[in-house]
C-alpha cells in the first residue's frame, strides 16, 4: 500500500524523510521531465510506503502540510519511542504537543 503525500520539491522531501526521519528511500524513478515516482518508508516497514507527489497546481500547493485538514495524518509504530522522539527534537521537527502517558 502507498499513501500519497504532497510535497513542494522531490529532493527536499527525500532529504527530509531520509536524513531527518531516517526513512528508507525505496524508489526514485523519473517518469517525465517534471514527474517522478518516489517512495519512502520507515526503516523496517514492509507493508506501506509514502508516495512523495510533487504539488503541481495552486490547490495542491495550498494543501502541503495540511493534507488531513488539521487532523492526525499518520500513526507510526516504534520499538524505541525515546530514541525516535529525541531524533525529532535533534532535527528541529516541530512538535505540536509534547508526549503524554
């Protein structure tokens, strides 16, 4: 299964997901001069990947970063929450609310 997520720029998005979130780059195939098939997924994941889709019109561009209308977009499992949370902080990822038990 692939979940499409709108991005401003393919390379910028690949760098964010692979360097800051430590996702694996699964595929990066050029389809046309302006379109690529880019898949990333969390390390160890097998069932699902994110399809990074470059926004191409004003409606799509306006949805970047708010594709779920302000609701939670994804739930990711981890075997080490503290490690992964510290990685987000270290990479200056915006945290809306701190974790709670």
